[in-house]
C-alpha cells in the first residue's frame, strides 16, 4: 500500500527539499546563538526569570 501511494506521488524531490530547509534553518539558528555580538543580550535574558522572582519577594 505504501509503495502504491509513493508511486503516485508527483514530486519525489519534495521530501529532500523539506529536509534541506530544516537543516538550513537549524544551522542558521545555531549560528545566530553562537554569534559573539549577541552574548550580552543572551546573558541579560538568562537572568530575567531570577530578577522577576526577586521583585515579588
């Protein structure tokens, strides 16, 4: 049944394209997190939950 459905699928390259888009997005996200210019922003954001808890005590 699975092969019958796959033989009628008109775009065999579409799953490969989806996988490529996923990897490009994932690598872009990792690159954005590793940028040194964003480190102060990420450090400030990592302390936000603690600062919010201190304000309510």
